[in-house]
C-alpha cells in the first residue's frame, strides 16, 4: 500500500491510495499485481486541516481544554498546562478538575458552570482557578461550550477557552493608581485647574 499525489489535466491535485497483491505462478515467479486505487483527497485535506487547527491551538496564548464526562481533562494546550502548572499530558489526564479550584470555587463550577453548559450549551464569565504547583488562586475569563456527538446528539465533552485576567487587572489598577495620584497632585496645586467635556460642561476642578 502507498499514497501519492497526482496532478490532473486541469492542474488540480488529487491524493490516491493504492493497495494491491502480487500474484505468483507455480514457479513462485510474480506474474501480475491485483489491486485497487482509492481517491483519498478529502480525507487527506481533513487531516491537513486538523493539523493546522492543532498547531493553532497549541500556539494560542489562552488556555484551551476539553473536559470529558468523567470530570477530567482529556486535552489542555501548552498555554493551559503552563497557566495551571501541569508537568505533562499524563498529569492532565489523571487530575480531576476539582484540584484546579479551591473547594469554595469548585462549588461555583458544580452548581453553576457545568449545569448551564449542559442545559444551554454554553457559559461565559469570570471564575477562579488554582495553580497546581504554587497553589496561587487567580481569576480567568472562561468561555465554555457543550460538545455533542454528531450522530446521537448526546453531550460527550465540554470545551473551554480561558484567559488569564491578572495582566488586565494589573493594568486597570495601575491606571486607577495613576488617576488617583494625579488628583492628589491637582488638589494640592495652588493654581486653578479644571477640565470640561466636548460640550463645554465642566467635569473636574481642583480645590483652588
């Protein structure tokens, strides 16, 4: 058996799989080959698309995961393993998701997140997760969807995309601190300072 590409007269490319058997005569000399040839173009294109998708997922900066119906992750991409402190894929497969949360935060997952995904097909919102190695608890924004079997329609997994919110919260806090410092400076200034909007309405003035 072998697979090969051929170029048709219109310059399009087709993938073919050849499978055959050698037939021998009484002297054990090969006399012919009996075989079939299959067009596997769609199958090869599907595998190529799958490879591209896996490459995209593995290079995402966000966590991407698939949770099976037994409550364990069957897949977490590289960014997710780093975010949560997994050492390898084997640890991903054997770690219950309850260990990725404090007991209080896992209560939200059990009571709100998973039931909503099962009932409505998706859930989005902020939740807290825990780093396996350091124990640090931090916020993520989670988009979860239900994955159904294409034939039976029964739920078979939960897909999730999580974004670490710490950089965003740090930036917001830095901006708030900067604004607070600016207000303190302007309040202490002996000069009259004021600010208006585009309609000429005053939105700020200092104590002076």
